[in-house]
C-alpha cells in the first residue's frame, strides 16, 4: 500500500510538473522568441494596403476575379479560399469529374486571356493545390495573364513584367521547389501603380 501511494504521488507531481513546463513555460518562451526574433512571421505574415489596412497574408491565397488582376490557381477550399475548409479535392487522375473540370478551366483560361487554342496552359492555372490555399502561381502562369492585366490597367508590358519579376520568389535555399509568384503581393504592387 505504501508503494502504491508513493508511486501515485510521484505520478501526480510529474504530471503537474510537465503540465506547468509543457503547457505554460514552453509556449510562453516560444511566443517570446517568435515575437522578438520573427515578429512578422509570428503574427501571420500579414500584408497591409497603402492605407494601412490588413488585406491578407503572404501564405494564404485570395480569390481575385476582376480582369485587371492576376488570378490565383483554383481552390478546393471553395471560392473564398476559406482556411477552415483547407483540403485537396482527392480526385485522382482517372476521375472523369476532375478531367471535365480541368478541360472547362483550360477553355475559360484561354478565353479570358485571349490565348489561341494551341497555347499550353500551365497546370497550376487549372488545378488546385493540396491545401487549396496556395498563394502562388508559376511565373509561366503570370506571364500568360500579363497582357490582359496590362491592357485592363493601361500599363506597358515592361512595367507589368517588372512587377512579376519583383513578386517572384525563387526556390527555397536555391534547390527546394519551383519559383512562385505571390498573387496578392503582385496585385497590390500593381494597385499602387494605378490609382483609380
């Protein structure tokens, strides 16, 4: 009986100690390190408009539909890029539903960007990312949309292409992943150039 009581007291003390350390001290230390060393990232990598309003995050896509904006890739999280519904569609390459959706998106993409029927459309323009929240498009996707955006905004192609270049992030560490263009950052940069 004495042994059981001793082990129970030891277990309770260990549980309380770990609860204080792992549920109290550790999170506070990590929070302080994040706020001191990486405040922008720790607070959601938020992006502000020129009038200092928060308009989004660098890491969550937004649905731009106007002709003067670069359009993001389709989202399986719904039309509003709802982070609460983050997911892929789980449709496989033999799914007729996926094949039909991609064909319809290819036709729509070519029509809205006045591309010929033979123009190859990048995969990211017609398929959703795994999370459905990807904020980036490929540089090829951005270049194919550039003429429409330049025309709608009354800007030269050189200016639009320069903004695409500025919004393009390279591969992480120079080797991981492909370059990507942050759609929100690019559209905000263009809004700053063209005040309506």
